[in-house]
């Protein structure tokens, strides 16, 4: 039995390489929903997009409406009040929900796998040039 290293669930159907998220195998679904967007984020030399790590183990790439993300946009993506995580990841801000634990938000497995931080709720990885 093959187990997806991204979700921890059995792989049914095609098996894909989960790198560069993590060494191991993943399902075709999470190759499309997580690995490919992650590769696009890493290859964006212009740092024009942020990466949203969702609690359903998917990744969404997001551009700000204007030149920079507004507070309202950041709050929308993390589903509440924002908190800037105290360390950077690859020279990017880590933005999370300040009240995620209080609101009993779901554990973010991708944040642990990619960023090596234990966070709950959606987590936004934002290039410094996109925050004023």
C-alpha cells in the first residue's frame, strides 16, 4: 500500500513524486493541488505571488489586488486577525490567524511540512515586496 506523504492517506491510482515539498510519494490529486503550485511559487523569480497553505493540504497562489496586500486581504486569507510569525521562511513573511487556537482551527499539516512550524488555520507565505 502506498501512502501519500502530504495527506497521510492511501494513494488510489497514480503515484507521483512529492518533491520538493517532502521526499516520498503523493497522489495525482495532491500532485496537482499542492506539489505543482509549490513548484510554481519557488520558480517565481519576480516574487509576484503569495502562497496560501490551506488546512485541506492544498496550495493556492495569490496576487494582491493592488501593488501590496491590504490588511483586509490578509485577514480574508487567514480567516481572521493576522499575526506575523516571528521568523521568516526563505526571506518571506509567514502570516497566520492570531486567534487560530482560540477558534479551534484545524492543524495545518503543510505549514509543518514546508515551513517547519506548528500552526493552525490557513497560513500565508508572502514575499516581503508584497507587504508595505
